[in-house]
C-alpha cells in the first residue's frame, strides 16, 4: 500500500475512533445531566409534598404521628418547614426539638427547647423534654431544674415528679427519689413510668419487700411493668405470697 494512502487510512481510523469517543463522552455527560435533573426534580417534589402536608394538616399533629411511626427525619423536615412559616410558634419548636432528640441530635434539640421556652414561658412540655435531654447526657442536676419549672407551671404534672425521682436515683439520693415518686403516684396512680422507676429505686435500696408491694399494686391497677425489672427482683428475692 502506497505511503500516502496508508497514512490517509490511519488518519481516517483515528478520526473515526476519536469521533466515537467524543460521542460516548457526550452520551455519558447527557446521562449524568439527566440524572442530576431527575434528582433535583425529586427533591423539588419532596419539598412540595412537605409544603402540602404542612398547609393541609396540623403540623404538630403530623409531627407527633411521624414520630410515633419512627419516621423521625420526616418529622424534623415537617417541623422545620412549619417553624419557618410560624417562627413565633412555641409548640412547633418544642416538637422540632423532640424529633431531633429521637434522631440523637440532642445539642441541636436543646436549641429548640430554649427557643420554645423564650416564646412561651408556660410551655411545660419544652421544659420537660429539655430536662429529659439533659438527663440523657447525665446532667441530672440541670435536668431537675427543668422538672421544677414544669411543676411551677403545672403542680399536678405526675411525670415531672417521676423523672425528678429518676434523676435523684441516678445521683444516688434514693430516699429523696422515693419521696418524689410517691408524689407522682399520688397525682396519677396509673403512672407506669413512676411505678417502674420506684421498683428500680427500691431494688437499689435492697428494700425488696416493698418493691414487691409496688409490683402487686401495679398489677392490681392493670399497670404494665417492664418484665426485666420484675425478673431481676425475682432473682434476688423470690416473689412473696400476697396477703389475703
């Protein structure tokens, strides 16, 4: 094959291959562009769905339902959008914080409890969950301060006494813990939280007979207890026969 023709032939091959490569690259770029556009559209649609929900449904009710279903990120998204629309709505801030706690974003959650308390000093739920969040971080004395505030707002808040008792127990102030738990049960004799914490505190005190009395009392009132606590008590002190 003559040299010039051979060179031309090689040139044509290179040109064709290069053309294929360019087209292939363009195809990939187009595909990537389509994927990016699709993702962007999906994000827009999701935001529209959130907007629609926050307009048509009570956002607090929706956030509570989503939390109950374990859809914590969706609950946060709804609370965020509702909070942007209603920046002075304390309860939205509170439920935003509660949802963040469930996502284990406690520091961020406390920021929203602070905002809720500033916007509505009578929002007892903000202080209750603020206290619970602090207790999760073992800041029990700070937590007790918020339970006190809850009881200043609502002196008949049984759970505030129960959680106060739990924090006192964590601080090994067991006699004080029992006193707070007794106050909780006076206000609500069916408070399963108070019963459970009380049984655990009495177990720590090695006051096993009274712990069983609380178990029997809870059962009589059809209050559910954690079986693990009852089993632990059984292992160190068998269940006594109930007095007729």
